[in-house]
C-alpha cells in the first residue's frame, strides 16, 4: 500500500556533473518498494515549483528502512532538490505504479539502461540476483563521468558493460550496439529504461528474436495515482484509448509499446 | 471550546456536507485513487470526475504542464460515460459515509438534460455540479458558461429534469461574473461552484509550438487564487446563493480566506496532487481555527470580509 512519508535524508551526494544520489530513511515506504515502481517526490516546501516529481526507486534496503534515488538535474524541481542536506526531510509518496515482472530464476536477464534510465534497473538487478537469475547490465552514457551506477551494480553482483558515446570508457558507441543475436532467445528476458530512441531499438531487438521484455516509460505527471488522467499515452499509434503511465505503468510489456 | 460543540455541517442549497471541505471534480478520480492516503469519510464531499453521456477518450498528450505556482490541464474530459460511472464507480462511494456530488458535462442542452434525467433517482448522489465550461456545439462551440442566456437555459433545463440540488460551476473566463451568477440564479440554481480553471497556454521555445496538444488548457493552483477570491467576493455581494469556493487552496489559511470572501464550502483541486491528504488536513485545520477563535459554527465567518 502506498503512503506519504517524510524521509530523513542520511546521505546526499553529487556523483557526476548533473547527477545526485540521495538516500533517506523511510521505513514504511521502503517496506513496500518493488523494482520499477517510483516515488512522487516533493522537491521543496514551496508553491513554485508546485507539483511532485516522479523518480524511480534506485535502490532500497528494507531491513535498514532506507531508499535511494538517482536523479539528474534538469529543471526547477531537481535543482531545488540539490539543496537538501543530510538530516533534512524529504516528502515522498509511494511506492507508486506497476513495477517490473520478475522472471523464473532459470532465466538470464539483460538490463539495458541509457543515462539516468539506469536508475530503476539497479534495484531490479538486486531483486533478480536475489531470485537467482543470471544478470548482465549494459549501460550507455555520454561519457565516463556519466556512468554512475557501475559500482553499485558490481556491489550487487551484476556484471556491467559500460558504453560511452565518446569512447572514454568501455565500448564506444551506443548501448544497443551490444545487442547481438541470441543463441537461446527463450532463455533471455530483457528490461530497458532510458531515452525513447534507445528503448525503441531494444524493443525492435526483442521483437525480432521474440524475447520477452519490459520497458519503463516516462510521462509528465500531476497526481501520480491515476486520478488526474494527465499522464496519458497511446501505447500503439492506432489505439483509441490512452493508458495512464502512473497507474498502468510505468512498466509495460515491450511488445505492447510502439515507439 | 470542546470539539463536540462545534458544528461543521454546511448546507449548499440542499446538498448537506458534514464539513465544508470538498474535493474538486477531475482531481480526485472517483475517490478510490486516494483511499490509501486519507479517510474519505472525513471529507465534506467528493465531487467525482466530470461525466458525459458517452465514454470519452480525452485529448492526446501533452495534457498537463506545470507553470509558475500552477498548472495547465487539457484532459479533454476523458471519462467512461455515465453508465460505467453509475455501475462501476459510484458503488464504491455509496459504501462510504460521504456526500457524493456528480459532475456532468455535455455539448448540447439535450445532453445535459439526458444526463440529469439519468441520474434522477440514483441512490447515493446528493447533488449535481454542472460543468458549463464546455463548448456548445449548436452555438458554434461557444462555451455555455460565457453567455448568460445559455447559462440560464442550461440550468433551467437541468432543473426540469432532476429533483436533486443543482450547482452550476462558473467559468472565470468571462467579463462579468456577477451577470453569469445572476443568470444561473434565474435559471433556478440551488448553489454556485466557483471557479473552474482559467484558460491559458504555454509555448515550448525549442520546438516553437504550444506545449499542450490541445493548445489551450485550464490554469489551476495557487496562481489563480486571487482571481477566485475576487470573483467569489463579487458574487457573494450580489447573489443570494451559497457558494462552493475553490481555486488554488493549499492550506487552512487559504480556505479561511475563501470563506471570508463568501464561500460556504470550499473545494480542493490541484492541492490534492501536492499533498494527497490535504483535504483532510484542512478539515482538521478548520476545527483548530474554530477552537482557537471560539467559533462554534463556521457560517459566522462566511462573507465576513465582504464590505456590503
Ligand atoms: C516513472 C518515472 C520515473 C523517473 N525516474 C527518474 C529517475 O530515477 N531519475 C531521474 O533523474 N529522472 C527520473 N524521471 C524523470 C524526472 O521525473 C524528471 O526529470 C523531473 O520531473 C524533472 O523535474 P524538474 O523540475 O527538474 O524539471 P522541469 O523540466 O522544470 O519540470 C517541469 C515539469 O515537467 C515534468 N517533467 C520534466 N521532465 C520530465 C520527465 N522526463 N518525465 C516526467 N516528467 C517530467 C516535471 O515533473 C515538472 O512537472 C522519471 C520520470 C518518470 C515518469
Ligand atoms: C487535471 C484536472 C482535471 C479537471 N477536471 C475537471 C472536470 O472534469 N470537471 C470540472 O468541472 N472541473 C475539472 N477541473 C477543475 C477543478 O475541479 C477545479 O475547479 C480547478 O482546478 C480549480 O481549483 P484548484 O486550483 O484547487 O485546482 C479539473 C482540474 C484539473 C487540474
Ligand atoms: S499523473 Fe495523474 S493520472 Fe497519472
């Protein structure tokens, strides 16, 4: 059951030029967190910015009662968040939305993340490892400095293939360049989150080889709970009805989405 | 003063609410969406999402956009239609102990009439809020709510088709709000709800296009509060109907301002998105205010700021 909680910030660090990781104690929410779900975060106590910001659960420690977010500063809300200090409180609502589906432990999971889209895949990686799945993460970023989640993935036990556009670390190019034809497609599941053109390529790959997979989508949100109908999206161009990304998603089956 | 001596009940032209705090149409779904965050039975009223005769898919995205201390929305009245509302959503609210107000919208007077007739006799509905910020397709798309004659006629028609109290929701996108309110009164309105959103827009400088797919959207939130207060004040001066006031209410002080400007009840819209428990918190805040100020009935302060 989602709820509102004031999380006590215990760690807040800049990890790249525009990227921050914030960890806070919010035991009641942490207990409920499933990979792929998000929190609706109030960036400050002001009327401007007014609305909450949706941010994925980057990691959660249910025993300790803490949750971590990985966020990129893009505008007024995330800028305001950077001023939050340790021992301050952060007002969160969550966990919200429909998260990732976990596969049978015998499966091998590919996590394909681009930029800050790696965030939900990290907590997913943790759950997959706990389940006994084989997991590999491929993460694309503009450059070495933007490859922020590698250490956390390794700590969880997820091997991690870095890809940078400028070639400053790992494979030079696009993360989707690493998607080679699978030998046993039925043994693989694929999860992706990142820029839409990247997810479109992952979806094409999954479709071509008939690989089961899921994507995490973004849409502007107001309520985050399915009440305002603001976060509408047509999954396929010819659909008449709109899904609500906050409630029906943010995670959808990769075959159900047309990019 | 003891809590049991306080009377929070309000009567909005026959719609009885156990306290003055309603949640605004389109911002609270059908109530269920917020059940994890607050005790719905603690609210004065739930005004459900705007309902049309037939299902509507609504507008393409982008549907919402944040602006300075507010937001624009162009949802396009997405809703499953009146039958699904009655069969699938209303039963949940009937099981609660809360006043339910239906909100209806149409593109012709006949549609409003048919909706009112369909709701007649339905158990669990305490009143009808009439969304008149809709284009009248027979009048070239002019909004019902911007023309006094259309306002009077649509209220009159709805009244003729229902025994429930009828509360038109006034559009602020008019030159003379008092004239519109008087027209609603002439049509037989039992109460007034004000204000609906202010028409606005935003432009994406990078793409050089309007942000909203619908181009225009309704502005809500703290940005519109001064406009809402002014209109309620003006209408309270001239019109003898109880007012459900709203527009940017974010806390108890805001709610008190609306009451002092002339609102008998208040409605929370965009504020629900920021604090999902806001309506409940404001109800508690109003009780505290009554206690601190030795007020046993909030009617004592309704319109108290208005200089007659
Ligand atoms: C389910 C979900 C999970 C997300 N997880 C993360 C995450 O883990 N880390 C991260 O850095 N970002 C994440 N995002 C994107 C993040 O919500 C936006 O970057 C953030 O809202 C920007 O707020 P701002 O005020 O800084 O930017 P502004 O551009 O000033 O925001 C203006 C408005 O647009 C909205 N908005 C802007 N960009 C986006 C976007 N991409 N998606 C949705 N709404 C947007 C804001 O919420 C705000 O209402 C996620 C988005 C969604 C929908
Ligand atoms: C997302 C959204 C959807 C809305 N949908 C409706 C609706 O269906 N019918 C209606 O009469 N008003 C609708 N409104 C208007 C609100 O009920 C309210 O009158 C308005 O937002 C002003 O109050 P606020 O500033 O507290 O939000 C909607 C507002 C928002 C923000
Ligand atoms: S954000 Fe309100 S319905 Fe999704």
